[in-house]
C-alpha cells in the first residue's frame, strides 16, 4: 500500500489548537487531527470520523454526522487525542451516489436499501489508511469514540488495545430518526 503523508502543521480552530497531518492513499486524502499534547498521552481518545460533506459542511439534518464531529473535536480539545477524518463519502459510494441515495430515501428507502438499490454494499468503506495512521503515530492502546461495531472490530484486528469505548451520542431530530434507527437495528450501532 503506497500512502504519502504530509508534514505536521498547526491548526488553530474554534474548538481549540490542534496539530494536523494529511495522508494520501490513491485519490483520497485523509486527515489526522491531534491535540497539542497528543504525543504525551499513552492511550489517547480517538474518533475515526467518516466524511459527510452534506452533514459536516452543509449542516444536513438527515444524519448525525456533524453533531458527532463537533462532539469529538470538542472532547479531543478538552481531553487530548486524535480525530481521524476518513474521507470516504457516503460509506465510500461518493458524493454523486450519496445524493442519489438521498433521493431514494426521500422515496421511502432506508440508508441501507438505498445503497443496495444503487448497486453498492451497505457499507463499502476501506479502513486501511487508518492502520497507516495508527502505525505512523505509534498507537498501541486507545480510547475509541464510536457507536459502530465495525470500527471496533477493525481496530482490534490491528492489534490495537481498546481500553475504553466512549459512545458518540447526540440528539436526534425528525429528519434523522429513521437513519439512526436503521444504524441501530440493521448495522448494530450502539446508542
């Protein structure tokens, strides 16, 4: 696997001061957003956040993505750790197909049914770049901020000790209740 990485730079944000490094795998570029004290923490808090342009940037209420990212960045700024911004839009179906999936959801499909109808799996993400980030940052033990059992299983498969799981619970709304219920009932998310 050929992954390029950037230098580490400062990133002051509305959440606090961070360090940032980019990783490029094929045509996707991902980010490691680290608290300033990251390299002094033995078992840092870690959030693997999958890109959601419509939620993270546009504030879509159809998902809980922006709320989870805000929660993670505030938490990491206060307690130290790392957010891996995993740039695989729409569970790695891309933005165009994600919008097509939204249209199918508007017609009554749930998030999984929409992806399957478009010819994709329910979740086509590839987490191999996460392994590179963990190796590069010499992580052996973490406190994982997630509701997703697939992320837990993947991290454990790398031989990383998850000494604690912190749920990423945010408020639902009338636009994302079905989405959250689908993640809970069909994908095993732990809310």
